[in-house]
C-alpha cells in the first residue's frame, strides 16, 4: 500500500485491456504501442522519484490513517505549511516534464482529495454519495492510482442544453437504474492521457438547467470497464521520431480522447452524484475543485512559461540577436511575465484562508488572475520564439544528416551560430524551439494553454461580474472622494 514505483505503474498498464482506438485500429498492447511507449516512461519516472531520497520528503508524507507513505496530492491542507508541501510536489512534477504534461497524476488526485474532504456538501443530498467519494479517495490514495477525467460535452450544438440535443444521449446521461448501479450512455471529452491511466472520473462544469437531470451525474470507473470506448485524436507524432530531431514531441505527447459510454454499468458505490441539477451546479464551488487543482495548474503553467522563455532566450543567444534593443525588449517582457506568475503563486499560497471545515485554500483571486494571464502570456512567448527564430526554424538538418560524413562538412560550416556556438549546438536549440512553437505537438500545447480553464473571454467576464457584486472588496474610492465630507476640499471661490 502507499506510494508505488514506475514498474508498479507499468505493470498495471500491462494488466489492463481498455478498448482504445487510434487511427482506425484497436490498440491491443498499450505498453508497446509506439505512440504511448515514451509517455508511459515519463509518467513512470514521476512514480519512481517518490522513492528517491532527493525528493521523497518533499513530495510525500506519512499517512496518519495507515502509517504508510503517500503522495502529497492526497494531503488534506490545513495550514500554510501543507499548501507549501503541495506546491513543492507540483513544482517537482512540473520540472520533470518542463510543464508540458498538464495531466500528471497529481492533478486529478488533488481533485479527488478536495471532493472527499468536502463531502459534507454531498452529505446534504445523499449520505451514500459522501461515503462513496470518501471510500474512493482512500482507494486511489492507498493504491497510488493515476486518473484521467472527462468533464466537457462533445462540441455538437452549443446553443442547446444537453437534454435539447438531437439525440438525447449525445451527451453522457443515465439510461436507467439497475439493482447493481446506474446504466450510462453517451460521450464526454477531453480525456487527456486516458489510454495510459488507471481510472476515469466523470463530473461537469456548472451550467445544468431543469431538464438536464439525467446528465447531472458524477462517478468513477476503471479505464478498462466493459462498454467504455476510448477514441484517440490524431497523434502529434508517430512514435518513431528521434530525441535529437524532436526532443519534446518524442517524449511528452499527451494523447487526448473522446470517451464513449455504450450502456456502461456504474456500480452504486462508484456514484458520487446522480440525477440532481442543483448538486451538480454547486459541486465546483462547494468542494474546492476549482481552487485546489488551480493551484497545481498555476504551478505547472509557471514552469511551462519559464521553460518557453528559456527557449526564447537560448534561440536569441545562439545566433547573437539578443544584442538588438527590440529583441531585448521582447525577452525582457517574457522574463517579467514569468515573475508575474511566480509572484501570483506566492500570493495565492501565503494569503490563504481556512474555511469552516478546517481546509486551507489558496487565495482564489490570485489563482484566477493566473488563469486570466497565462492564456495570453504563453501564446506571447511562442510568438516571440517564432519571431526571433524566423526562417531558421524551418531550415534545420536532421540527425541523419549530421551522421553523414559527406554532409557534415557543409553542415558544420553553414549551420554554426554566433562565435563559439557549433552547428550541432545551434541546430539542437532550433529543433527544440520548433518542437515547441511550430510542430503539431507545440500547437497542441498552445491551444491547451489558451483553453485549459475554459473560454478566456467568458472567464474574464465572470470574474468581473463577481468583482462587481462583491461589496466587501469593491469599496468605491470614487464614491468616497465625491461624497465623504471629510475629504471635501474647501471651495475657495465661495469664500
């Protein structure tokens, strides 16, 4: 029980047989499929460092209930120190993947932890739901499982609610109750890394209306549950690219998938919410599954942005253009953007609040501000990399070219960078940059950052309206200066 190793994780993958479709074919051997093989290794490394003395005390703790060592994602934060422990875990995992894998195991495990430790909310509706999420939390904690989630409806007719779609089960919904559980049918997306996870949890954003009852459901299942079909998007790499030519895409491809539930049975003890629009709409704000995972996303986004900024600086330095004032201006902007996100994270962690149930939650305004800025700052970093690299990003020779003695003479002569930068050094930097800013892999990362928290326009509008309604924070200095007699200046004209 407790923390597992990378080998344990890989053995779990080998033992499961989910129905995974990729490029029109069923993948029989997930572990040896080229598209999944290296990402599996990257996740396995995260499991292994739990046992590394260099990291263990920073990212794990001894569970009071079991006496076993467990990951800090399962830590119920009660103090500032607890939030710092979580933050350290998030940063270690993000640095291991350069922030490029957004759905490492810590993310959903924090979600489950938040739900379980705020189960008082579910208790108001159904005590079984509360018990189920507690038991599930214990199960994934003690077995150190890796989850995906699918919380978005397919992009069909967005002008209509789920119950108004042409087909009633276009969006996932409950078909009927059975003695063993509920039968569900329909689809959810966007299940990142689904083929190489252990389980999937289903829940949804607020937005249900009367009539959506059958679609208001939350549950969790093993990823190889009968009737659950995983349809993968087109891969961003073919699984055969070398690390030299594609140093990022070859290692950090996060497969996304549509999950189709073909009359899947969800046992009653895995149902966390069912047939209740009000409970489904209140799940996010009442259980902390907005703030707590936003903390992980903020740290991960900070590392990803910092990595992109380092790449931009390295590209500029390798060809000697960082001596130009306009390039320095752009790079200075990027460096400051990293500092903005870092500072907001520290505010979120230190200006925390303890709710009435003893849970320490990071400052929500700071986290929401990160969510507002990152969808603009990261694309800006990518744009600057593209601008600085210019045509050179399109002109890199391959690893095979470097290994050809006849070509190597020309390559060394014509692909070198500024004084002291060899052709191989410059080309490797530019290949790294192109993977990040030009390839399909990098474009997926860009789109992910724009929309991982939802529509950025709508999110900003929601934040403004919340600010406007909050009379405690929105103290009007304008009204004060206009109406408070203590601040009225003497009217000299009427003296």
